[in-house]
């Protein structure tokens, strides 16, 4: 078992104003058009309580039968300026990552939006199937390496 | 969902077959064992083995095709090292995780263009 820390930033520029961009986060109908499970997934669940202390749940089963769950909690919402939330990812009911995310909406010189998405993630390495299959292989090979090292030094 | 990219991390069964085939030889196991202690040149790998250099190169070829070992040539020296398998899996997973957010924010741009059409300027990344 291990934890991998990883931070990343994604930036986007939109012609629409920060107010309009914010609306696409806050309005459930608009939000679902870009923040949704892929077509063809089953057992889908979705709920949104867009306020500080509220959260979002987004879950479904992919065509391979794996269950994916995203659940978040909003820590700060400043209309048309920023959204701060923390979220868990679960694969087949097992926690795979916990992240703190900030979304900043800045007005650019043309009146559009400069969106800055920053995430601080803790990725839990003890993954459930399917990734565990490869992880299991890696552990097996680590074990072989250790065995071989002993074999040679003995 | 953030996790659906995870499925690319599944190892091909062929990869496992190749790895075990590569390790089914005592000289190749000795090479792998040596590399667990760090990178080594071909001549360093060949020195403790009681086989010819062309045979060592053949063994290295099998190990490289299995994905267990990679090598790079700098000048006249070829340096070999083990592939960090566990690292590969998690790095790929994190890259997928980021990729899902990138695609999602691209989709947000499409939704904004549809919901709030504008004619001036251009959307850029």
C-alpha cells in the first residue's frame, strides 16, 4: 500500500463571461451536459446540492461492469469567481483517490473567462480490479526480482 | 466519471507470458538479478557470465522484447536498466485522471458556446 501525491493545473479560455461560465457550473441542467457519466453506462445516479456544505454524487457502471463513483463536498463558492471542492473517487466501492480542487474564473481583457483548475490529489495505490491486475503482476515481478537477487548473492 | 480511463492500465496477458518466458533461463535471470542493483553496461553484465558476448546480446534482446529491461546507447556504451513496472501503472493512471478533466472542460466550452452563443473572438486553450 502506498499513496502518491500529485498536483496539476489545467487552464481554459472561454469567450463567455465569468457569470455565464459560473452558470454552467451552478445550473443543474447545464452542468449535466458537461459533467456526466458516458453514454451507455448503467445504474447511473446523480444528485447536486450546489452550496457550501452541499455536494455532488455521480455514479454508474461502465460497459465492463466496473462501478465508478464520484462524490464531492463544496467548501467555498464565490459567485462568478471561484469554487472550492474536495472529492473522492471510488472504483467498485473502494476508495482510489481523494482530491482538493479549486476552480478560479478570471475575467480576461476581452470580457471572456480565464478558467484555472488546480487539483491536489492523493492517489491510493492499492487499487481494486481492474488496475490491480497489472499491479498484482508488478508485485509478482518485484518478488521475483528480490528472489533472484538473493539467489545470485547467496 | 473520473475513473473510466483506469481500464487502460490492464496489463496484456501476452506481457506476462513474455516476462515469464524471459525469466525461464538462468543467464537471463542472472542479468535481471544484476540489474535490480542498478543500471549496468553490456560488458558489465557479460563479465560474470560464462557465455560469449553475442549470446549475452541475444539474452538482452529477449529481455527487452519482454518489457522487463530497456537499454540506451550513449557513444559506444549500451546501458541497461529494469523497467519500473509499478511506476508505469500509477503514472498512467494519474495521466488518465488529468485527461478526463481536460476532456470535461473541453465539453464545458462546447456547452457554453451552445448555451451562450457569441460571435466575437475565438476560444483558445
